[in-house]
């Protein structure tokens, strides 16, 4: 990482969050969801503080839609077209639509009586083989270099010609968008390619405007660009928050990196709230973005409070701080933990040989856990398969391994061991690939499951990447040390060097990996001044093992707060639908004018929507209509735009 600026550490007591003026702020991933009643949770429509207003179906293709955002005047919605696996949109009249990009929808009549239905009025294509996802935002810029509405779009790859970075579009006239800047951001030293980014957030201080980016290549980075002139963005700062010990490796939370962020003005200060995955939620003072000040971060407790209360089990938290929003007064914030695995793996047990014992194991995101198996346990002897990429040496089938099938016991699975990479291995010069691509090669070769192993890195931890799964196949990950011990491969404890002296098709020891039910991702409520966790919330089905499989993803994804009521927020809960939650303090709706002690505050569900045919909500945004009502936009991955109103 090229460091262009350094954080100035400020102790919480020194900066004093009470000096932020929090009491008086200045103004400023999934199953099929349609077609059959299998594979998703079904509902009865709306209840409580949610009324369905309108639906605009943009596609009948599963998993095509990603994020949603709304213009400052509430008249236009923009939806990320995530794109099919080849990056193309749905077929219309036998023709493919443009590559992935953003749908432009006129929603100016949804607050009228009678209702004027939303209308698709345009499409902004991304660069070839490139797609947006979570980085959609429209902001009004008022600098001396530009005045108007700017659409912010992230760029991630879905093909060989992809470009990364952030793209900015002038959407002052949404019917005629004009590109301001495309694919700008950070680069690795010596590279001409801009790093791909997963999310972005822009803010305007009056004299200057900025956008902060996640960085998929340098995951710990907080990259900040000056976009005062949006035609010429300039990188002004990079920060690694692990420099301030936000990670908690002592709890096994080793993936501490930036996933999402928002910025809010408090008096004369601009405060960034960052979702730093296993590092929790972090506050930075970005009043001077080139010299940001670390304020504080949340800590995950040793025992997960939601699991203790809902399941009565004492388990370590999983981390996964995904996205967060301040309440409109700023005194509190609501954060979401995204977790697609309702079961965690038990330890990997090598049950035979000299090195029998327990080793670290985790589920590879996108793959199936051992709980998907009938006996909830992965067991059997392993076979080495190399790297398993499409261009790697072909994988053998279980039948190709002499004596292997005969060695299986009742309840065993066939298990192929694949290394992460290749990276730095002179014997394997092909390009590295996603674990899902490796798993697909394994499935084609007839294997029941894949044990991925970490490559040569320090520290050696059970992390094998994620993504690109197209098969329902059990996929877990362990350390490189465990890999060596499975095959009696010297040296067993490192340091290791390539190439490995191990032939593809070699049979190793037996393993056994069990399952522990720990539910899906859920929601946190925090006090901004103290960073204390006040409460957690999850839908009932998320902590019921009967709903672990066959009902879609029951994890929370994103939160949007009510722009008028500091006690209300709305959740995009994937297959759990849209949920409205209210902050209740000592039995009354949260009121910052009267609540001085937040310790009695909790999250209570007060409404929601789940269609009879199911939903798969990804993004959620709010705005106030001309009628003074709060409107909620939700993007359904399998259909399009859903619009609700708080009655």
C-alpha cells in the first residue's frame, strides 16, 4: 500500500465525542425467489408500519439487480444492474441488453394522488466486463467547480476486459446523463490498472467534495479522492485502520478490512462511520480528509450476545460488520452483520496418522457447509488435486484413484484437496482463479466436496478466498500447516517453499468436520458517543435451524434510517423481506430530546413486507415525498424496484 497520508490518533476522551454536537447536528448473495414456492421464505404481504406503493419489474432474471439509490429531490431512482455471469443484462426480444450498469427510473409520481406509476427512462452502461454493486449514490455537489447531481458508481469485474475504480456521472438531467469521470481510484505500485472497488460514498463540504472507496485489491485501505472538480478526481489519502488495532485476532476474527462507509456532519466536523468487517464499526474524523483522525471503534464481545439470547449458546462472534447508518440525530447508529452461513464448521479433525488432532477450519463463502450433508458432518480420506483451476492440471475423478473408493466408510464423502492460488509457484504458471471455479472443476470430476487449503502466507490462517460458486458443493478451508500434516509433507510447520513435492492423486489422512448452528447475520444498535452495543435484532427464522436450508438467504444486508423520525429504520433482509424496526427506550420510541441514558434502548420490529411469492431485497433507501410522507425504496435482486410508504 502506498501511504499518502497518516492518521492522527485522537483518544476518545481527547476528541470527546460530546464535542461533535451530537445533540444538535448541523443540517446537512442466493436462491431462486420466484416461480415456485420452494427455495425461499414466503409471506402475506405488508404489515405494521409498511404499505406497498408500487412495483416496477425490470427483469425476470435471478440475481440481476443490486443496489438502489435516489436523487436528492426524490424524483429519480437508480438501480445497479449487476449483470448475468457474462456481464450482460436480460434478453429482450431475443437481444441482450447492454453490459451491466444502472437503470434510471422516474419515480416523481409515487407521492401523487392518484399514483403515477414509476417508469424506466434510461440506462447507464458500465465499461465492458464491469459491473456496479453496492457503490450506488446520488449526491448534489455545490462546489465552485461543479453544481448539480452526481451519480457515484463502483466498478467490479465480471470479465477479462474489466476496469475498476469509481465512475461519476452528471445526472442533473436524469434523462440525459453525462459522464464526468470513469474508472478512477488507487493503483498498485507499478500497475496501470485501477483497483476494483466494492462500495463508495461521497460528501460535499461546500468548498470541497470527496468520495471514499473500498479497495478490493488492498482490502484494508480507506481510499479518499477529492472530487471538488468531478471531472478530475484526485487521490489524497489512504488509511489502514488495523494500524489502530481495530482487529480482534484473539477472538479468531482475522478478516479486518473495509466494506462500507457513510459520512455525516456534526457541527463543524465531518465524521465517517466505517464498517470494517471483523474489525467492527469505526469512527474517523474526516474534517480534513488528508489528515483524518481516528476516534474509536466497536469491539465484538467474547460471547456473541444475539446467539446467547436467541439460541442459549456461548459462541464467539463471527464479525462481518457489513454496513451501518447514523440515526438522523447522530446519537445512535445501526449496523448490519452479513452472514450467509447459518452453520459454522467445527474444528477440522485429522483422525488418522502421526498428526491426528484438531486444526482450524471455516466455510468458504459461497460454498456449502458440512451441515448441508445428511449427517451434518464431512468425513472421509482426502486426495490431493493441485490447484484445480480451469487451466490447471486436470483433476482426477474418485474412480481414477486406485483403492480410494474401497477405503470409504459408511457416511463418508469423496474429498478433493485444492490449494489456493497459484501464486508464486514456478511449477504452476497458470492464472489464479476463484474457489468457486475450482469447486466447479471438482464437481465436474465427480467429487462430493472440496477441502481448500491456504497458500504460503504469513500468518498461516484458514482463509481461501470466496466467490464464483455455481455448484451446491461442500467447501471448507484450512491452513497450509494442516495441508502438510494431512499428507505427511515436509516441512510440516514451515517456512514452506514451492513447488510442493506432492503428486496429484495422492491419498492423505482421514478428516472429520462437524457443524455448529449459529444462525444468519443480524443487526446491532450502538451508542455513538460510547460505542457501546445496546441491543441486537434478527428475524425469528434466522435463528431457527428448520430454516437453515431451502428458504433462501435469511441474513440482513443493508439498513436505511427514517429521514424524519430518529427512532425508525428499515432493513433489506434478503429472503426475509423488508423489515421496519423502531428504537424503543424504556418502552417509548426513541426521542433525542428526552433520552439522556441510552442503556435502556432496544430494537423492536414494527412492520415489514414479504410477498406471497417471496422477495430477495438487497438495497434500501429512504426519502421524503412532497406529501410529507417517508418513502422506502427496496431493490429486489430478482425483479426490480419496490416502493413502500410509512403510513
